[in-house]
């Protein structure tokens, strides 16, 4: 009789078994928990209560709970949390795929539901598998700057994360005790995942686990370097955004060039560009030459992007945001809405919290590493704030409106 995926002896790999599945499950238990926590931190870093400017997630309700304003100390905080989130997500891909392969016979088990409890477990399993594949796929596409999904990445990944983690949590509560027992029973070859008629082995279960671990190590080695300028050449799988950085003081990573953002050279010339400041005392327009006559300050800060890449500390020099706030009547730093000249892409407008404006290292930067900003790094002026996601460090700044948002 012809075997089908619904036949118990269709799945004949001798690698499947409780120990192999349990080890992978415990690795995912720890890894996915860290992913979820760092994902929530990434959400918090956008200061989502500054909606709808920063947070573009509609109807989030209780899922959009927000506990604190994102801090500016330490200045490398977002670089760390988002680097861990993206790198760990990529590293866990072989583990996730191996875990799904190890339990695939269960998806074809008959009858599909033996009881109401079993039916609920099967539904949660479908949400777990579907949610996991969706989150990892959209995450990898976003890291690679391939926005091919139907809609905005931000809300899709946000809602997908909650669906996946809810199913994951329910599955962990039900299965973790069995997984711990499976790992302890090192010599056990019997269980519901074990084939009744296993084929001849070509690799041991420990060997298969070694292959999975080796795949994760390769992904780590070709991804983790994106968090360091000196090691970026090793990050073969990381996005390179605007291309390889040029040499010199402006030779560090960017995502979007001035050309891609639709910036025209005519509007950034010193005789044409003006910074428009608005606050409780009215409106002030400043040319770049006038900004240069204000007190200038320096800060060593990195750029860290949601895609996981980051630069080492760069030396920025410009006018403190809190000094600009004072020019329009805000001696007590307030929230600020920053508007860019860019025409293409998201975050042409971004908002910063008062605590970010107040930090003495938060600058409207005019120089980086001792030279004027290049067009691709935001000339004539850009925002730089400690610990903020790169997308909030607005380039090609045109206007700033201070006040409660």
C-alpha cells in the first residue's frame, strides 16, 4: 500500500526522537524569550506614546502598553539590545527549522482532533508554527531591506510577535516538563516522535544536533560583524544599505543616500537652507552660518539601526537640542517634532521625548569626525541622540517644533 504523510511509517528518519526535539525546544525556549524581550525594548525605543508620529501601529489597544520613556544612558543601549535581537534571530533560524522538521509528523497525525483539549492544542500548534515562520521571515526580509510583504513591516511584525509569543508561551507551559525529561533520558530512543520503522541511520542524533549548531555558528560569524565598523567585512549576510562606506571622516555605514531620499542639492546650499524652529515664543529661522555662531559642543555617539547594524562611536559636533529649545522659549526642554527634507521613505517626521532633548549629548550635528557632514550623512544638519534608534536621528533637518506632542 502506498504510504502518505498521514501514515505513521512515512516519516522514517531515525534522528527524530524525544531527546533531539527536547534539546532544540529548550534552546528555543531561552532564545525566543530573549527575542521577545529585546523586541519589546525596540518598540519602547521608538517612544510609541508619541503617536502617530513614531508609532504607526493602528488599534494596538492593550498590546501597546508603554511603561517608560526610553533612556539616553548608556549611550550604546539601543546598539546592544537591537544588535542582540537581530543577530540572535538570525542565529536561531537553523534551530527553528530543525525543530519544525523534528515534529512535522505531528502535523499529519490522525485523527486531527481526539478531544476538545487536543483540538485546542492543535490550533495553538498551527499558530505557533505559522507565527514563528512569519516572524522570522519578515524579520530577515526587513534586515535585508527587502520590503516585499503586504503592508508596513512595523505593524505586521508587532502583531505577529504577539500571536507567536502567546502560542509559544502556551506551548512552553504544556511541553517544557516533557522536554526536560527528554533531555535527561539521554539514551531513550522511544517516544511518539520516533518512527515505528526507522530507516538506516546516516547520522546520529548528536551529529544532527552538531550540524544545526554549526549552521547557527556560520550565521553568527556572517552576521555579528555588522555591529562593528572594523568587522563589518565579515557580515556577509548583513545589509549594506547605501553601499560600502567611503574613506575619510564620513566613512561609516548609512542606510539611505541623499539621492535615494530625494534630496536636491539646490535646497541644501547654505544660501538656500534655513532651519525653522517653532515653540511657545514663536518661530525662528536660522541659516547654517548663524548656527555656527551658537555655542558648539561635541559628543562621541554611535548610529544603531533597527536592521541590527551599528557603527562605533563617531565624534559629532553641533548645537545642543536643549539650546535650540531655549531659543524658542523652552528653557525647560520639551518634546520635539523633527521634520526632514527627505521625500522618499518612512520617518520624514520623527519625535523625541523631553528627556532626550535635555541630554547634553543630544545635538543638531553640523560636523562629524572633524569635517562637515557629507550629503549622505545629512548635510546641512542632522539629529544625533544617545541610545536612540538610527531612524530617529533625522538627517537633512528642515524644521523642529518644540512642545507637548
